[in-house]
């Protein structure tokens, strides 16, 4: 199936995009209508990124699962820091268990996301928006009009920090749990940031003092069951434009990480949270930690629910300049990246969506 999206946008394609957006019903709306074929805007094989058209063979390797329990500040902590360093360098991804967030909170968060996405159309459509100033909004494919093809998923977006929304801005279906989960995940984020600081050989509060957790937003994803899962994708190949991300996924699976040119499944582990490095930590760590490409496969089984907590600022919240951390540099380890503000990084990211990575643009 050929479709030259960059030069000749056909009218059908434009019409389909607009009709989909105007429906305000997302992918779930298509599924509810009973579609048996995916609309062409979702056809991932129109996407010519190499890793998409020729997926490397799958291989049976696991990303590390790190037990954060029993941390008594002694030998055990050094052991955890070593594992975090190792995983962040080699995979850019790891899972954590015994992380301190109660199972009931994780379960209720997933349930809250389900409740919202399964609300009647009239309730949900009130939240449907592409308005950049809105702190809480529902949409399908934030890059719908920029990307070559659309993802088979819907998302509720909540911008939680530095300036949280008013409680009445959240949908009632997930208001209380989103506010509660957001606080829990923030606390865990601080722990992870200490471990990452120590893993870089810095004092525990170094990354926090650099304001790597100043911004926090939560993406509540809903991946409906797909009638033609081999023809589309839940989430296209991407890296996260964050310092780091904490992801809660349900039992369905489908998240894959690129490792040495192979796709590795991030197997769902009961009660675990997935941590991944983003572009901004790769930049400040001068390539020590890797922001690794990942994707989510579409599935005939569903819905799949996941909640991604992104740590980065979104708007003009800071003039702070980020570059490779000076303490990490030496004659043998010169800076690889130019300095940037998160604001300029985001502008570059948004202008290059689906194209080459923002980090490459900043490479010296
Ligand atoms: C993301 C992401 C993975 C998932 O939101 O950036 O990679 O499993 N999500 O939903
Ligand atoms: Ni991601």
C-alpha cells in the first residue's frame, strides 16, 4: 500500500483525518461503531520509518526488574544503584517492584482510566480538545495532523505540575484517583531521581536540584481492541521527550523496547512500574543514560490500559538551561550536546514530530 503523505496529501486522507477529529469520539468511537477494517489514516505501513517497515526479529531477553525494597541505606542501596546504572546505560528501561505504591492505588488508577474512556460519548466529548492551554483534556493522537499515520489509542492528558489543575477540571470518573496517584508517583519519582543521581556519581539531590521534576504530566492511555492489529500500531516508534517516565501498564502487554536492533517485550509484571530514560536525561548525562526507542503493538484483545507519568515541563515554566552536567565532563568525556532550555527543546520536538530525533539536532 503506497501513499506519499509528504508530497501529495490526497483529499480522502485529509477528509478522514478531519472526520475522525470532528467526531470527538476517538478510536473507541470507531470500535463502538463496529468497524471491521481500520480507516487508512491508521495504516502504519504507510509509515516509512525503517524500524517500522522491517521490524527486527523478536528475541527473548528481559529488561531488568529491580527490587527497591529492603533499602536500608547500606550495602543494599549500593546494589540497587548499581542495577539502576546498569539498566539505564544498557537498556534505558527497567521495571521496579516493592516501590512503595500500594497495589490498590495502581488498580484503582487503571480502573479510573477505564471508567473515563468508557463514559458515554456526551460526557467524554466535553473534554475533547487540542487546546494547548488546557490542563486536562481528552484526545486521540496529539500529533494527528503532523504525523504520517495515527496510533490506535485514545488519551486523557492531565498536566499536574508545576501548576496543577483545579479539582473540578478533572472528569469525575477518575478525579480522586488521578490526584492521589499523581502524588504517589511523584514521591516514587524523587526516589528514582536520587538513585539516578547516585548512579551518575553525583550527590543524591543533584538531579532534583536541577529541577528535573519541576514538571509532571500524566497520559492515561486506552488502546481499544483492534480488528486488524497487523495493519496498525498502538503507539509508533518514539523516544520520550522527558527527563524520565514512570509507566503503569495492565496485564495485556504490547510495549516493546529496541535493544541492539531487536524488539524486546516489556512483559507485564504484577504490581511493577516501568521506568524509562527520556531524551533530556540522555542530554544532561552526556549519553551515559540512553533514551531508547519503544513502541506499542496493536492487539485484537483489549482494551489495554496504561498510565504514563512524564517528568518534564511543557510550557514557559523555566528559563533554566540544560546541557551535559559539568561534573561528568573531562578531557576524555567532552560535551556531546549543546545547551538548551526545555522550552526550546519542546519547540524543536514539536516541529520534528515523527522525523529525526531532537537530540540529534542538539548534537555538537
Ligand atoms: C508513552 C508510551 C507506552 C505504553 O506514553 O510515551 O511509550 O505502554 N507509552 O502505553
Ligand atoms: Ni513513550
